[in-house]
């Protein structure tokens, strides 16, 4: 039996772009075959739902509400872990392994550049993954790639078209980066889904990070989830997701 975990999920409590309360995800994700999720709401330098005029500790308290609400409601048969989606210049990173206490103790984190954030995250034993590296949207002016300041790349993002995911896959192969997959789910309208499949249960975000670094996780995806007939498949098995058929249209900056 494999255990599949959603690695990229947004709640209305923490992300301004989500319209799904945290607890509403539980039965839905179970029904799709997930063993658990990592809540990765947008941090304050992204599309956060947390007001910016509050004291730091209160902001962090509000930021973690989505995770806390889901954790409390999940029960013993569904794993809920905490993560962060952190933004620089349109390039975003998924951080796994820091927690509310760590965020409370690092109020200067948004003053740091990519390398400094990567270093301080690593000092805490956490990992940092570049999310959807080749995403193109009207709010993104350029593609920023930081292979030296991450522990891997999200090569399948269900909210991205296949060609952008394929570019990310080729990039990860070229740079010998470890790979993740996730849905980037904000609501139940997403037709495809992604995640990481493990041969064993993952009970904590530290276990997730450790298993990922050991290469135990397989990036997977599921097409047309609402028809009820699809299964999770390995990303590497699909040519549409591994061989890019288009070039990026945005300027690329390498850090």
C-alpha cells in the first residue's frame, strides 16, 4: 500500500486566494485517496489573508489558524502537517519543517534574501522547495530560478498547464534536484491533483522532510478527479509532464 500526501494546499484562513475553510478539505481529500495534507498558506509576502497592520505575534497566530483548525478536526485516520509558501519576486518556495514557534521567533525573516532564508531554514532542520518554477501568470513579470538555494523543485503543480510542469521537470533533471508534486489546491474546482507517494505512512513534517531527502517519495498526479475513475500515477511516466513542448515566454533570472 502506498500513502499519498498533498504537499501544497491553501485555506481561506491563511490565503486570500482560497475560498475553502480548512476543515472542509478533510472529507474531500480522503475521498480522493489522500492519507494526509500539508497546509501551505501564503505567507505575508504573498497573497496572505492576514492583515498586515497587526503585531507580529498576532499575525502568526492568525496565519496558522487553517492548519490548526484542520488538525483539530481531522481525527486519527488523516494526517495534517504544517508548511509555508514563501514569496520573493514572484518566485515562491514551500518550506517544510518550521512551525508556529519558529515563526514567532523570527520576525525579521522577510528582510532576508533567498540565500539567507535558505540558510536559516536549514539551521532549523527544515527544507525549502521551489514551487512551480516555470509558472507564467499576469501577476508574474519574470521567472526566477534558484537551484543553489533550495532542496528540490515542484515539478508537477496541478494548477499549472502541462508544458510549464514539463519545463520544471526538465529543469530539475538538468540541475539534479529532488522533485515534488502537489495540487496547489484552493477549492474543489481543480480538475487534476498531485502529491507525494510513500511506501510508508508519514506522521510528522520532520518525517516527510527526512523521507523526501532520502528519495523515498515519488511525485504523483491524478487526472480528472471528479469522474471518480482515475488513479494516482507517477509523474515520470507521462511524456506530457516530462518533455516540454513550449519554451518560456518570460525572462529568466538565475540566482
